[in-house]
């Protein structure tokens, strides 16, 4: 009985790690006293607890600088999932996001992991953070912070400190981070060259405005996702208030319309089934841009749960069972799939 209770308690405490779950906001914002400036482009490795002022708050982020970063390098913004953080997005249980630093090394881009806000305490530096995505019917985890303004200020600071290329700024994330990826692409479309959203759906009650411009978009969703349902409906969590999403098909259709992309795929390819034991396969459909538009690509992860596909960084099965995440595809490295799409995109 004790083991069952402790396991249930752990599941409730951890179940929000990827789905965008936190307690309702309380009065007052936590504000840090220390301020850290970027370390400069010639110091490789991780730089932690960097800050930028935005919306009256001191906002935190981490930067990974690859060896030999050159002026004019691309900038990749990696958004953590709900109840995660800029630190927890990397580690033994984090799965496919661990591939991003290696990709930065191999391709010479600057990688930044911003931190959301804890809706309960107002902390901007902690490890139980959320993003205010476009879910208009979400109450749990909604801090009221201007996260889009934060991302814009962050882009400005990094361009100034590292001389990154303003025409090659990309955003990606999973779950709450994937939904925030949608919002950043919509509201900062004049600054974002391309976006890649994992295990995320467009909100059924959408509080975001129309996109500023068509933004190239890759969407990767699992047919067996227990948190963000493939067929649409309420986003799962240990309590209510996480809002709802439209179906994966309607999410694709929303972006096809917003991006003025073709509604019929130019090609659909089944990716190699590298690990038949994972019970999952991936197919990729490509919808090219029409006149004045942007391309959309959609990866269907058949049998995939609430995890990024990954070959090198599987989420431990005990962790997936504990949190009820479902299966993980191990045929494709999700971050590599995202980067192969993003690197082709550039602001006009």
C-alpha cells in the first residue's frame, strides 16, 4: 500500500513535466537580485543563469556555445515543456532534447534554452516552469507573463552579444514548449525564419491573433499521445484546467491555411523502421509553399506517445510508465529531423 501511494504521489507530482501543468498563479512576482550578462562568443560550452529584463521581470536563460562559433551563426531557441525548465530539459529522463547541443557542435549554431515562469510562485529561475501558449481555456499553469516579449528581448540580447544572423532565427519545443513554438511563430513571425513543434496541437480556444507572416512549420505528433490527444480534446493532467486542442489533422490544416501551403502533399515518405521493437513508425508529408506562402511538413508518429522520437536518447521505460507518457519512437532523432527542416529556412 505504501509503495502504491508513493508511486501515485510521484506520478501526480511529475505528470506535468511535459504537458504544461502547474498550480494557479498567486499574487506577487518573485524577482532575482543577481544579473548575468552573456559571456561572449569565444567561450565554448554552457553558460548558465544569464538574464534579460522583460515585462518588469528578470528572465533567465542558458546558452550553449559550440567550439569556433562564428559571427553570422544561426540561433536556435529551444523551449522546455510544462513543469520543466531550462535545466531539466537536459538529462537522463529528458529524451530527445539532449541531442541539440551535439547538433550545435556539428553545425555551428548558437543554442539557447529560455526559462518559463512558475505560475504558483512567480519564480523566473526555478525548475517548475510553464509558458503562456495560445490556449485560451487554460487556467492551470497560466502565469500571465509576457513570454513572447521575453523571447523577443532574448533575441535582441543574443544578436548583440554573439552577432548571430537575424535572418536565421529558429524556434522549437515539445508539448507546452511546442504550443509556445506555435505562439512565437505567430506573434514574432517577422523575426522567426522557421519553427518545429513536437507533441503539440493548436488550441481549441485560440487566444492568439493571426500570424504576422507565413512561417515555415514542421509538426511532429504521435497517434497514441495520452496528454495531447491526436483526435483533439482536453489536454490531460492530474487535475483540470489544462485547456483543449484541436485534432492533429486540424492543426495541420490551420498551418496550411496560415502559411498558404498546399493542401495536398507533394510527397509522403515512410522513414526507415530502425527499431521494430518500439511498436512505432514515422511517415513524413511535405506540403510546399504556394505563392507568397511557406512550406509545412507533418510527421505522423504512428504508435508514438508524449515523447520526442529519439534514437540516441530514449526516455527510460520506468519513467514513461510512471508518468503515463506512452511509447517512444526510436527510428528517428527528432532534433535532427527538426534541424534538417529548419536549416533550409531563411527570412526573406
